[in-house]
C-alpha cells in the first residue's frame, strides 16, 4: 500500500466528513429527522474510513522506519565486519575475529546481523533466523569451546591407542 495514495484517500474522507458537518450546521433548521440521521451516518462512515486509513499510514511508516533502522545498522556494520570461516565477525583492535559469528546469508541478503548457534551435530552451525546450516569447525568450536576440548582429548586417546597398536610388543 502506497502511503501517498492512502494519505490522499484519508484527506478525501476528512473533506467529505467536513462537508457533511458544514451541511448539517447550515441546514439544521430545514432538515427532517430522517435526513439528519442519514447525514450523521454518512459522516460517521467517512470518519471511520479516515481513522482506518490513518492507522494504515501509521503501520506503513512504522514498517519503513524499522527497515531504515535495519539498513542503517547493516551499513554501519558492513564496514566493520570481516568474513572468516563462512561467517561474519566483529574484529578486535588487532583485526582478530572475536565478535559473532553472524550468519553470512542473513547479513548479505536480509542485511541483518543474526548470531549463529552450534547445532547438535558437530561441526554444524545453524542460523535461528533463516534456518541455514553449514559445517565449520572453527565457528562450531568458537561457539562450543567445551566440544573442542572433548575433541582434543578424544584425538589424544586415539593417538595413544594407535601408538600401542603399532607396537604390539610393548606392555
């Protein structure tokens, strides 16, 4: 819905209501009771229509303000974010990726910085906004440092088992 045409329609409704009110004031002595009721009903309808159109305009303006705010935020972040390991990050003063990670799909298409979350399946990462999932060990381990520690311990255990298997004569 175009706000300019909605404003034009609202103004036309207000003009109609004002004309009816003027007619009622000017011709109040000559109008019969039934005509009064008809004119008042027309005015009430015009005012109700105007009210709805103004509410529609308010919704449109609110929606546009929200979009403008999101685009301004995305524009300010665009110069700051860095793309690393398939995700966007806020860098620290040295340029290291520390803040985030943010969904690259949401940021590039919707201009929204949506924080990624670790999926239950290692090393999958998902976006709660667009529901995208992708595999990235660095991002997953950033989100779940406990999983990285467990993975390292598991690899150490496997390496010890592998060493023992290579040397069957050792006890």
